[in-house]
C-alpha cells in the first residue's frame, strides 16, 4: 500500500491523521519554511496545493492540541498593549 495519498494523479502527502506527533511537527516546520518562496515564485497550482496541505497539517495539529497555550500578545488586546519591538511569543519558564 502506498503511504502517500493522491488526487487526480498528483501526490498530496501522507494523511496527517496517520502521522505521529513528531512527524506532524516536522511536516509543519517544513511547510512553513517553504511558504514564502511558494507564495512568491510557485505556479498557481503549486500554491493551491501548498495551501491545501498546510490547512490539512495545521488542522490536524489543532485537533490534537485544542488547549494549546495562547500568548496574550497574540490577541488583539495584547497587541495593542505591547510596546514596539516586544515579542508576542510566550516565554517558557526557565528550569
């Protein structure tokens, strides 16, 4: 059995639901890393495929992590309160 799914003869990748957490994170890191170049230089078909795959991967990650931490600075209210140059990423406590 082929591990990759296909649509209209084109490979679409492994169903995100079949990836373990580490594989899913690696796929997400890769697709986010390639996003900018895809947006700027890829064909419309490639961009469409990239959008669909990103949505699948992110949807699966959100399904698995419904209680993910949300940084106050990433909300509208928090962004308004944030000073210029201040990070919106939550800091993890040092151990």
